[in-house]
């Protein structure tokens, strides 16, 4: 090889034609067809020929000649039928050198241009032959089929990237507002939706990123607005439902199965050996919008004691272990309550009808009958399968109004307060914080209000249900029955005694609580101040409660019990669904609270300083019970528990952003 020789090399998957300007120690200085000088080692060349160009003609003319040469070689390469060559040569399974292959392709034309054309053709189509500097080797038929499939896949991928990017550009430019998507556009949406939701975890991660890049989009958040524009999502779409693959509907098959079960089991519980409590004055106490009533209370005032009844809907009577309803319920784990949506664990025909303790309807229940002294001390208790009929449906608001006038409500408050005092004396950590309720009303208005969790209605229901759950845990332990017991180690620190904590102390105390633990066997629950504990009072809404209720039922011979190993498997299986339920509820409530605060920008609010960070104070806006940073640049010096006035500066619910400044 010498100066003036025409050579070719590969750059970015393209063959480039060049002329040698200088050779020095196996390094070449070249001028290529694009009139650019490059330096390469000799082994980078894909082809070298003895065809010479006169270097004295100047760069412009040299580049022009190279372009013509490259074009001629492309035309020659297009004439080569590689598939036909493979059909002839693949049976040999031998290496074929460049000279021989050129003779196959261009008989009697073996000079440099034709050799270079062969290299170009085989480089462009690598399905049929393996190509190296040593020559060409025909692939087997199986290898060709695999390579062909891979090439078609790559071609389709490139088509999707190109077409998808162009489609996105038109939507963003407003030149394509067609919401009736064709087959290709539906495919683009599927890819981009998956990429938006799961990013690197998406099976379409690379494809989605490439479509965005082709459309000139650097921020994937733009996709949300594209989906809104196409009416695929609404502006307040709950994307966590898709991220966590939460089922929001029940299949027609399951709905029909549930209806059949609810009808066939309608009155069958009357034939079972149950105690008849239908004559008791049983009430439900719930929120105004509640439709699924799974717990009720009764009170009888005797001469020397009270008889308190806690009656829990016997959901296990309708939902058999491993039935289609049961399998769906364990996938869901719990009903999910959000400001704009409720996703039930059980189909409505059960949750809101057959299992619900509706006033005036006879229902099967598991009843905990507690005998208490007139001073409110527990004397003994009995747990039995029962039939009940709720006589009155009350709301928390109703009970609050009756708190000072109704004799039964006054007694129930006294019992609840006595039990709380017992728990506190046994080390319970009482967290008393107001609850901020966020919901969308029937007119579509966003409503936010703050309620007192310690109101008479809420306090008495909370304590009586804790009492019932504790007694059911004792009953299960005494009968050596495994269940889903809930325990909790002691807190990392105690900030106050009994119920004397300030709002600041209660908020910070909650951060110091240890995580609760679920086990098939009982252990102490330090947070509640109880030696053992289960949750069994919400079997319509929580799968943990349904499982524990089944274990209670098994003691009465109403169903077979789960073994300890089965209980542990259920606990493990529910870990992820329950984590998703918690995230969904918390994140959605926060989203709508921030949407509400978007309308309050510029408003002044009271806040408690929680702690100092590197560049800000962490504060708690007391009206909304939401944390927000306060910049240190505000020029003030405060300490934890100080009250300050802040002004809401910026809120973006979609980006989970809230900022304030000192008023």
C-alpha cells in the first residue's frame, strides 16, 4: 500500500471511501469522501485496493472523485443477490476468501471496485454470511432464521422509533389532535405509558427513551400531558393504580359467582348453632358515607353489671377459603379508601349488602359479649357465633350530639375511658392527633376539613374495638389457635406521659414508634399497652381480619383452621399488597390536599417548627397537618415547638411540591 491508494473503512456502521495521504508506522493519514482528514491504523481498513488517485489534484477534486467512486461501488453492491449465493454455498460450510467471492458475484471483474462492492454488500446484509477480514462463512439454516428474525425485529424497532417520534412531535405541535388512535398509535401509547410509569423497570425502557429522543423530548413528564390531551388519562389521573397494578374492578365471572353465593348462603346461617341476639339494642356507629358496616355495639344495663356486645359481621360464612372470592381478596389485601375513589376488597353485593350489618336486617356475626362491673372493669367475656339485627344506624356526629344526654352513650364513653386508662397504666403510647379529611363531594367539589379523633363518638368506638380485638387475641391464645397477631416493640423514646402531650409532642412521638410486627403467635403490643393483640373487627375491609375471623370460626367448628405455616405464608403474601395499599391511600390523600392548597397560594397559615435541617426548618402546618420546609434564608431564628406564621408560596400536586416562606 502506498500514498494515493483508495481504501475504505467503517465509521458509525457506514463504509467510507478515502485516499491515503501519508503512511507512517502502520498509521494512515487519509482524506475521505466528505473532505475530512482522519488518522487510522491499517487494521481499521475494511478494504484496500491498488487503484490510485493523483494527490496533486487538490482536496476538493480528490473528495469529488472519492464520492463518485463510493457511489459506483454502492451501485455494484446493489446488484449482488446474497440470499441466492447463500442457497448455493451454505451446504459447503467452508470459508470463502474475498477474491473467490468476488468471482462468484462478478465473473471476469476482479479489480478493486468490484471487491469493494462485495465487501459493502456483505457488510450491509449480515444475515446469511459471517464476514471477517479472513473472508466469508455461510451460516446454517437455523442461524439464518434466527438472524432474520432479529433483523426484522430491529427494523420494526427502528420503524416504531421513527414513526412514534414523528407522531409525538405532531401532537405537541398541535397538528395532530385526532383522539381515535389507529393500530400503530395504540402501540406507541402502550410503549410510552409503560415507560412513563416504570422508567428503567419497563420492558419498553430503551424503546420509549428512543421515541422521546426522536421527538426531541428530554423530560418524560411531558408524556402525562400528552395522555391527558388524548383523553387517555384525565388531569388528576391516579397513576399509582397502574404502577402497583391494583385491580379496580371485579370480573363479570366473579361478580356472578358472588351473587350466586350470596343467594345460596342467604339464610343458611339460621340452621347453624348460633346464639340469637336479634332482640338486643344493637347500633352501628360509622362515618356518614359508610356503606359497608362490619362492626356493631350493644349495651345492656343489668342490676350489678353491664353487658357490652361487640358484634362483627361473619364474613367467613360467605367467603370460603380458596374460593374465587377469597383468591381475589388476598390479591387486594384490603379495601382502599381515597378522596376520589373507593376500591373494595370484596364485591359490593357482599361488602355493602349480604355481609354489611344493615339496620333491620338479620345477619350472621361473631359476637364478643363482655361483662363489666358498674365501674367499668372487665369481669369476664364470651365469644360466640350469633345472629343479630341492628336496630339503629348512627354516625359519629349523631353520637357527639348525644354524648351528654343519652344514658347508653354516656355509659359507653365511661367504659371506653376506663379501658384507655388501663392501657395507659400498662405503658400504652397514646397518639392524639386531629385527622384531616379530604374528599370529592357529589357535585365534584374538593372538600377539606379537620376532625377531632378524640370526639366522644370516635373515642368510644376506637377503644371498644381495641378491647374486642384484645379479647379475641386472648381467646385464640387460650385455644392454642394460630392467627395473625400484631405486636409492637417499645418506642425509641417517650416524649410525654399518658395523654398529656402537646400537638408537637404527639406528632414527634409518632415518629419514634417502632414498626409493628405480624406473627402467627402472640407477643406484647407495647404501643397499645396490651399483652397480645389481633385485628378482627373489619373482615369486610381487611384480609388480615378475615383470616383471623376464620381461625375464630374454626374453634366453633364452622370451618377448618389454617395451620401455623399457612398463616405465615399469608402474612408473607400480603406484605407487598398491603404496602401498596398504604402508599396509594397516603399518596392520593396528599395529592388532593395539595390540589386544595394550590387554590390557597398567598394564604397565611400557622405552623409548628419541628426541627432544623441543613438549609431549612421542617415545619407542620397545623390546619392541614402537612409537613413543609421553611428556608433558613427567611432570616429568623426559631427552635422546635415554636409557632410561626407562614405564607403558602408554591404548590404543585402533580410534582408533590409545597413551599412556604415566613409571613
